[in-house]
C-alpha cells in the first residue's frame, strides 16, 4: 500500500476534524431545525455583549457547546424561567416545548450536523444596548462612579433632576449598567427634595453640607414623596435576570414634574478598580393612560405576618426593617404574609425578591366568596434569575379579597449557594444577609386618570 505524504495525510485529518458532520437520514440539522429554536428563545442573551457567557448565533459557536445545551434544555434550566407552568399565563414567559427539546436532543445524539447553508433562517437583529429599542429619553447616573478594587460597598444614593415641566407617563423602563460586573443590584425611584437640600455631584446635601441618603431625606418633616402618588415612587429594579419592564392595558408609570430620579446603587468590588455610569431608559406612553402602576403591597391594605419560630430582630446595618432571624441549618424556614385588599385593585405582574437562602415563593389570591387562586408559584427560586412575571391578563382583586404570600428559605448545607449554613441570618442589603420582598405591580381601580386625579400624601 502506497503511503500518503505526511503533509497530505495531515491535511485530510484536519479536514475531517473541522468539517461539519453530515446528517444521517431523519436527523435534525442546525440550519434547518436547531437555529430557529435558538434564534427565537436563546440568542436574546447568548450573543456578543449580552449577559450570557457565550454567543450561540452561528454553527461554529454552537457546535462546541452542543452537549451542554442538550443537558440544560432537558433539565429545563435553560431558557431560565422559574414559574410553575400550572399557574398563570405570562406575556414574557420563556421556555421550550417538548417538541423543541426533543429536536435538540435528536440533533446532538445524531452528531450535531450543520445542514445546508441555504436553510439557515435570517439571523435576528436586536436593538443595540436596549431591550425595547432606542428609548425616548435616557437618564444617566449623574457621575461616572469609581468602584474600588477591594472592600464592602454600602448602598449609595445619587440624584438626577428631570427636565419635564409637566407629569409624563412611561409604558416601559429599562436600567442598564455600563459595567454589569460591579453592579450587585440597583433601583430607581421618584424623589422630591426639600428646599434646603442641594445636589452636588449627584449627592444630596443638607444646608450644613452633610451628605444625605434617601432614608434620611424621607424622615425629614418636609421630605420624601410628598408630590408623588403613595406607593408609586419606586420605578424599577436592576437585579440578576431583571432590568426591563413594560406595561399594557392602559397602565403606566408616572414621572413627576420637578422631581429627581433617585439612583440607589449597590456596587461590589471585583479585585480591580472599575467604573460604572448606569442608565435608565424611558419609553413614553403611546396610548391613553387610564391608571398609574403602583409597586407596593401597602397600596392594597395592611399586611400581617406569620413567622416560623424565631424572635424579631433587626440587622445592625441600619435597615430600619424587621425580619425574623433565620436559624442555622434550617432547611425549610417559612414566612407567610397576608395582605387585606381594601380597595378594588388590578394585579398586572409579580416579582419575588429574596437573597441566597430564598427557596420558594407562592402568591395566592382569596376572593370575597372564599375561592382561592394561585397567581404565581416559584417552587425553585434562583437569586441569579429574578424575573418580572408579567400577566397576560391582569387579575382583578375586589375589595374584601386578600393576597397571601407563602415563602420558604433554605439555610442548610443542601443549598449550594448558602455562604454560611452555620450562621443565623438577618435582614440586610448584602447578598449574604436575607431579604423578604414579595413585590406586585398593581393599579387601584378607582384611581381612573380619565375621571379623577390620584390622591397624594398632601390630600
């Protein structure tokens, strides 16, 4: 047998190694079957410059990850979505059908063939930098903040004045850090500042030059949200997996003329000095607005709490709020809140917020006739993917209803994210502390903006 020259043999081996696998009969291909699934469900995150660690736009990018993709979709870890499918329908739901999962499994098991280039669908085009396209208006953090290389960062408040001479309504908002690696979480609020407070380089100062945070301002006799509808001062949060919200059915967020945007920023150091200048994108309402979105359970009515076991204590981090201490090694420690609905309200969306010990959260509406309905169940809460669950059809809760939220925490060694199962856990801002925040987005039915002016704290 005549031997091939070494150069020719090497070239043939290289060609075999890099050539796309040929599809056996009946085996799905990337271009025909798999790319459409990825383009519709995955590349919104898995593309250059987005949150996912790798791009999945092309065959050469996808092929090395094919077995990992199979594993993640079979386990339904990806696309990330944590609502129990038995309860509720959500506009922004993610997930693959069983047929789509089967297609990916068959493709991987069949050697992950490429398929004809002519079958590749058009590569989706995404708005650069913003989920909803270019915003109508962008509010910048007033300074480019320098995050030190080391140390624990407290929450910081910055203020940017709004230029509007009359109230404006927005149907969508998005927070985008310029450096997501150092932004642990962030929030934006509407804030009205007392006359004796001055903003210098984005920071509020008292008349004597003392810097003030938002809690200190709110405690002042003439401070806080005195021109803002109660419960509506919160605009939006940025947390892992969440930073964009859009509203429908005539609901929108109000931007109060003459107010400031309060950026509440929590940075974390990553071993080297970094900078960030987070932005808030605003899309003005294009349709008539009938009701103002409220981000507060308190707007429904008073809440009571049923807590498992322990005493009430407050962290020494100055939170001003109570959460019962979670005992060491507690695997299923429960908190139940019950909110009495005093006015007819409409629930537009829900968003659980817990920290690393968060295990599950379920919202149950009880109507005046005694009927119960699960609005949302998140049986496996994941701090890394905190979603806004946007209801396809908003739920009416008439006065006399109640909203009960069942929440459990896992402070045991079974929780792989638990930094210290042997420690008591208190309420606090840091991830290794804990938080209990069953958020809702509601409108109060009687506050119909086409018929009346919403009540304010001064009225």
